[in-house]
C-alpha cells in the first residue's frame, strides 16, 4: 500500500462517518459518528503536521 493510499483511506472513512452521522444527527449514534469523524480528521491533520516538523 502506498503512502497516498494509507492516508486516503482514513480520510475517506472520517468523511463517511461525518456524512452518515450528520444524516442521523437526531439520534445518539449520529452524534457519536460525527464526533468520531471529527476527531479522526483532526488526528490525521495533527499527525501530518507533526510528521512534517520532524
């Protein structure tokens, strides 16, 4: 698996969680999915920033 694919798949998974969670936002599971998706996207961004700094 290339470096692009190893970053692309978690980004797509986070975006799918955000999308599905937003559609289910009136239920608790939808809010949880949005939280997981948001934290996943922030985590990926922090990981890439720290990777560039080292």
